[in-house]
C-alpha cells in the first residue's frame, strides 16, 4: 500500500518535473525572441508559432498531410518488417544460407538509404510507392540482421530442453525460437519505426511526395511570413516521432513482460 | 508404500540393464587443434528402477557424460544403449532435469504452460492435460502456482516445476544434472526427499549427477565415482543403506559415515 502510493507519488513528481522543463524551454524561447537575441526573420517567437500551430490543428491540410505521412510510414514499415522477419528467420535457421548471404546483407545495410533516393524518384516519381519503397528498404536490412541474430541466439540450455521435450518443426519455431528471438526483434522494430518515420519525412521533403515533409517545404518556399507555420509543422513531426517511439516501447513492454529487462514493470495480463 | 524389496531389486539388477554405457569417450572439437578430451573411458550399467549417482570433481565431465547418456551429444567412441538399443537421439521414455532451472524453464510461459509442453507434444487432449498438470504439480508438492511465471517463484520452487515438467513426460528414466546445486541447504534436503518419494511412487530409474558426496550417498543405490578430467570410472560403490531414508536418521548412521569416508578418500586421492 505505502509502496504503491510511493510509486504513484514518484510518477506524479516525474510528470511534474517534465512539464516544468517543457514550460521552461518554451518560456526561454519566448524570452530570447522578445529580447531580440533570436533573429525574427529566421526564428519566429514561441507565441506566434503556437498560434499558428493552433490554426493548423483545426485545418484539414495538416491532417491530410499527417495522414499521407502515416500511411507511407506504416505501409513501408509493415512491408519491410514482414520481409525482414521472413528472410532473417530463414537465414538464421540455415547456417549455409547464412554464411553465403551475410556479406551481401552487411554491405547493403551500410549503403545510406539517401543514396538510392534519386533512383527511387526516377523510377516512381513523387508518389506513395516511392515513399513506401524507401522506408521498406531502409528498415529491411538492419532489421533482417537483428532477426538473424535473434534466431541464432537461442540459449544452449533452452535448445537442449527443446530437444528433450521433443519440440520439433513449427511447434519448436513458434514455441521456442520466436520467443527467444523476440527481444532482438522488438529492439530492431522500435529502432526501425523511428528510422522509418525519418525516411518518410525525407522522401517527402526531397522526393516531393505528399505529407508533412512536403508541407514543411511548401511553407519555407512561401516566404518569411509563413515561417511560424514551418516551425509548427516541425513541432508536429517531432511529436509524431515521440508518439511512435513510445508506442513501440509500450508494445515491447507488453509483449515481452516475461523478459528479464521488463519484469515487474507491467501488469502480466494473467 | 515401503521401499523396494531388496530381493526384487536384486532380481531386477540381474535382468537386462535399462542403460548400458560401454567404453564411452567424448572429445570436444575432435580432429581440430582445440581438441579437448572430456571423457576418457567410462563404463557402467543402470538396472531398471535403480537410483545411480555419478560423482566427480568440478570440470570432470559430468555434464558431458549426462548429455551423452541422454542422446543430446554423440560419443566420440564407445556406446550408450537405452533399453537394449544404441542411442541415436533422445529416447521417448527418457527425461532430463538440467542444473540451471532459470534457463531450462521457458520464461515466456506460465508454470502450467511449461508443464503442458510435453503433454501438447504428445497430443494429450485439453481436459486430460489439465488433470495431468494438477497431478504432477501435486507430485512435486507445488500448490497454487500454475498461473505464475517461473521467474516469480523461488529457486527451489522453480526446480520443482522443472521436475514436474519432466514427470509429465511419464519417463521410465530420469537424468538429472546437479539439480539441487543452486538452492540453499534446507531446500536441498526437501528436494532430495521429494525426488526419493517421486521415484518410489512412480517407479522410475534415476541417474543423478552431483559433486556432493553426502547427497550421492543419501540418494543412491550405487555411486559411480569419476576421476578428474578427462574422466574415467574410479570405482563403483554400492550403497546398502536401508530405505526409506530420512535426512536425520540416515545421515547420522554409522554405515553412512563409513561410506562417506570411503568416497572422500577416493575423491581426495584422485586429485
Ligand atoms: N562445448 C564445449 N566445447 C569444448 N569444451 C567443452 C565444452 N563443454 C565442456 N567442455 C570441457 O569439457 C570438460 C568437462 O566439462 P563438463 O561441463 O562436462 O564438466 P562438469 O563435470 O559438468 O563440471 P561442473 O561440475 O563444473 O558442472 C571441461 O574441461 C570443459 O572445459
Ligand atoms: Mg556440469
């Protein structure tokens, strides 16, 4: 009881502390622009930006742009992640395939996705497909490697136990290999989700596909009086990033509640 | 139920052994520059219903031996026969309890689901499965923990779950690798008595590996004493202590002391 109320208390004080920091940063921003330390032609005041943000939040344009961004991101992530889990599992389970293919995977992982952006633009133009391809490609390689390591990381005692319990084939894969690999896959997914969002915005900014990235570019091109809108949109992308990361962290905590790193943090759901 | 009648035990021993180990040798990384001989030459038999302990110093190759006996590891030379046929894989009527319960129990499954694994594999129906789970959890004296996760339990309780899961396989023979090495003394006594009871009730053959001489004397019908690595059989010692055994009575008996002393001599001279 007292331990519980202590935990609730700690939670409230951490929320209070974070709120205070946010307020302090916003106040500092306002102070700096009011005092003239921030050049008004490239850095609008906090209040102007917030007023613009409030206007944007009730306009359909922002929500349409957000929808385009989310759709491209989610589709690309889903495709890239599914392929990565499939390919990573096959490579992880087959030593020969692993040894043959791993140099290529390692190499392609290091190719900066930005380097293939022009190619994607040439092939697909400023379209959803271009965005989806870029995200799927960027997410696929690092996640594949993560899945391979996860599948190969089954503890030797767990492996012996599976043999002794006569777990074979699909039952063994679903019951032992996947749960053992899950912590690796979850970390990979969390990172992939964040990287995927960045790639989506880049595809829109540079490739010109519809979405938050393109909206930012449009407001920049519209001249200095649209500057608060630029900053408001940048804030929105930041918030989107935070939402995505914390959503995946929550998911991880739920699914991996049994894992050493997550124990006693979440309700077990039993 | 009283302990096994000595004349019956003798008759069983006269019959065909359940497990027969013949000039077993095991080298790791055989044929490479890192070749490491873990077992030099080990031979012994285990009769049906017998409780055999294998003792040896740390690093003697006990775990290696147990993995060879279970079919998890193939021998470099020599042979292991289970119920008359040479081992190729882990036989159906054999189960293993590993030393490290925190790794051998699946942390992503509740206790009930851990115990259910071998039952699902065997295709046991849902209702029968639940009955069996209750039965084996009761056999290891575990109360209402089925819905907990193994890591929410104490070490002693976790090892009970591991034993319950092994029993759910309805094995003829149970192999155990230092099963009580990482629990406190009191829990250890409880678990030793538990395994003796289970073995008597279910009439299974047990081979238990340990580095603890007292434990071996308390549990076993016979003790296979190994030398240090690479291991050989130093001596096979009969333990004619009467059953049922009790921690206080048996351990304070004169016969126990004599056996213990004999084994101490063997182990200290071997190293
Ligand atoms: N996978 C392996 N590869 C190479 N050498 C190994 C391997 N496993 C064990 N060994 C070696 O074989 C020898 C016997 O190891 P083993 O684990 O069987 O000993 P043990 O008697 O079980 O020891 P402990 O009492 O510490 O559990 C040791 O010298 C060890 O270094
Ligand atoms: Mg060992």
